[in-house]
C-alpha cells in the first residue's frame, strides 16, 4: 500500500512539474510574442533586402 502511494506521489510530482512547465511556457509565449513578432519581421525584412540586392 505504501509503495503504491509512493509511486502515485512521485507521478503526482511529475504531473505538477509538467503543469508548472506548461504554465511557464504559456506565460513566456504571451510575454515574448511581441518580441518574437518584431524579430521575425526584422529578420524577414533583412532577408528580403539582402536577396533583392543585385
């Protein structure tokens, strides 16, 4: 019985850790989306300008 509870507890911690990780990723995504959009826009603009050069 104690073995099963220990396994359950360990799995619960893993699930909790994954939940925290997902929350952190979601948080970072919301906060960094403007930065990512700006960097992507800048990179594509730079690439197009570089490609258009003769």
